[in-house]
C-alpha cells in the first residue's frame, strides 16, 4: 500500500511540474505584466500558448537579464517584463488575426495611425518572431518602490513611429528614459530593435535558427 501511495505522489509531482525544455528558465524576482495572457493587448483577448502569467527565457538571456536588474536596483529602479519567450502558436494567432481586416477592436488604443491591411507590410506582424527562439524580451523600467513605469513616450506594443527608439517628438525626459533602457540592455549583451523601444534580443542567442512552440505555463 505504501509503495502505491508513493508512486501516486510521484506521478502527481511529475504531472504538476510541467518542466521546461532543457536550456530554459522562468524569470523570477522581476516584475511581470504578461499582456498576452490577458485581453490587454492589440488583439483584445488572451493569446494562444499563454496558459499562465509567467515569463520564460533561455538560460543565457536570463543570466544577462538578472545582471541588468542588479545594476538598476541601487538606484531604486528595476525591470518590468511584458513578454519573453513566445510560442510559435502565439505568432500564428497574430497572423490569423492580422488577416481578418474586420477585427479592429483595439485599433484606437494600439494602432490608430496604421491601417490594419498594412501591418504585415510595415513590419508590425510577421510569420516568425525572434521571441520564439527564446532569447528576446519586451520590457521597461519601473520605480521599485511605487512600481510605476518610467514614461517612455508611448505604450508597450504601440504600432507607430512614436515607438521607434530614436523618435524625437517626445519630451527630453522621455528620451532620457529610453536612452537609459537602451544603454543598460546593450551594456549587458542585448541588441535593440530600432522600431520598438521595449524590444531586446541577446546578441549571442543560443538558438538562432530554432523556433519553439511549447506553452508558457
């Protein structure tokens, strides 16, 4: 009887563990706001493959991100992550949505100046994403005490030129905040994406040609 109970317990533990593939880990001790698990995103509903409000990265990217967090902490600042590893099924969800020109529920909030039919042509949606390789992260800087985000001049996932890293028609403070985020992420081994101030990819990513599809859970 005791042996049966132990076997059942072991089965439960394994079933609940939902182990990540080798080479990946969860982002911990960093503020998370996983938009694709919620309806607070440019589609307006939870995205396929996001089964929990968690964030996953390759171990190499995770180690670099921890160094960024530690560097900011003495100044009372820290990171907030919006997205990290993204399953291919989530990218497919974006593509399917992008092809439905009648679904413009979130246009006023996320892409007011871009026609939906141009989202592919202008590079806002693609069939493949660096996020699915496991070493790309979307994030901002927050005040650790108040949890308030530094003002970057445009919201996360806003489709438009105001989200470009070097966009100049914002306040000096907003430009300084972008420069701080850009500088510290590059310092610790990430490359920036010039059209999204929040988007960074580890320079020496471990899986440069592999696109993963396991769930975030």
